[in-house]
């Protein structure tokens, strides 16, 4: 994977986690549970993908 694509994925992942943080600090009655689940799932998958890619690059 090219470095540019990985960089864009890192930026997108950071934006997702910022959105999760903003949703998490809301009062519990205002939190949109489905939005939180979707954002956390997307953030987890993107973070896992980035981590695997970086470890593969270390092994080369």
C-alpha cells in the first residue's frame, strides 16, 4: 500500500475517533447509540487495519 493512501486512512481514522469522543461527552440522554456503535466499529476496523499494515511494513 502506498504511503499516501495510508496517510489518508490515518487522517480519516483520527477524524472518526474525534467524532466518537464528541459523541461520548454528551449527556447520556442525548447520545445517539447507533451513531456511537457505527463510529466505534469504523474506528476499530480502521485502527486494526492501520496497525496490521504498519507491522507488515516493519517486517519487510
